[in-house]
């Protein structure tokens, strides 16, 4: 299977959607694996509008063998020009009556293992359990790739991402929602078992749920860059391209 068209689209538009990366049986295996884990620490977040598991692979290590199936491992060498590794994994479950929404933003923060004095790593956020959020140099964000695995059919009525194509090429933006051109906005509908590829600097947003349907997504981030010493990626995990 050739994914070069998706790589081109990702670079040009900032996103690309691929169908049928996971079979129904594989999706069920992923959900069963997640549902079998007990909530044990602050990585598990639960409100009436959202359930999430941060540091997903660390908290559910068995999940890795289900996520990196043959199709994803075939995609990755065509998508990545160097040896990438996993830097972040989050599970989002937006319930069927969720009022949770997110306005337009870029994903600017990475998770690291410590806090340092640095002029090139900025906007520090202290998190629990030895995790720190920070905005890295822009080349790290430009080279990063996000893979969003959809475990439910997702459309404009249950939180499909809205994006501004090509906005990832404009660097870090100071957002003013009144100046966002709604005429070029695209809604990224993805079927169950499909994935959305995305550049973190792409402007994206998500609406409230209005159709009573659940939306479950696994968000994976990949990079090829080492961080300035002594910083290390908190969720660093190598990916074997053989299966």
C-alpha cells in the first residue's frame, strides 16, 4: 500500500485522513485493553464532559502492540524521513452528551522530565508526578507529526476537528478568533478505524457533541529530535518498524 500521497498532503495542507487502518476487531482489542486498566493515578482524568488517559503507553503498556499494527508500521517509513520515536500518547473519550469544546489553537507544548533555565525552551508548566510541559524551539514543532486514531465514527456533530489548511506554515501564531477565515475552514470527518495525520502547528478546534454519539480518539505524537541536555522526552518510546 502506497501512502506517499498522504505524506504530500500532510506537508502541503497540514493534515491528511486515511481510512481503514484498523479493522473492527482491532478497534475492539484496543478498547478492551484500555477498559481493562484500573484508574490508578493523576494521569486518569474524568469529568462529565471528558475521560482521558495521559501517558497512555506508560499506563497501558500492552496497548502498544495493538496500536502499531501492520498498516501503521507500513505507513511510518513512507511518512517519516528519519528514525522517529513516540513522544506523547493520550486517550480521549468524549461522552455522547459532552459539552466539552476547544477553540482554535496550535499544539505547542511537549512533555519533559525536568525543568531547566533555558532561553530556547519557554512557557513552562509544572505538572504532577515529575512531568513538565514546555514550548520547544520551533524546528521541533515543525518536524513533529501527530497520528490520531479514531475508535468511533467522527463527524461535525460529535467533535470532528475543524482545521485551517496550510496554517502550519505560518509559524507560531497569536490567535484572534475574529480574524480566522471561516470560509477556508475544513471539518475532518474520520470513520471508525481511520486515522488523521496532523502537524502540531496546524490551527485546529473541536465543537460540542450535538448528535448524542460518543467520540473516542487516541492521540500519538512523534519526533526525530533529541532535546537540549539535560532535558529528555518524558514519554520517549521507540517504535519497531518490523512486525
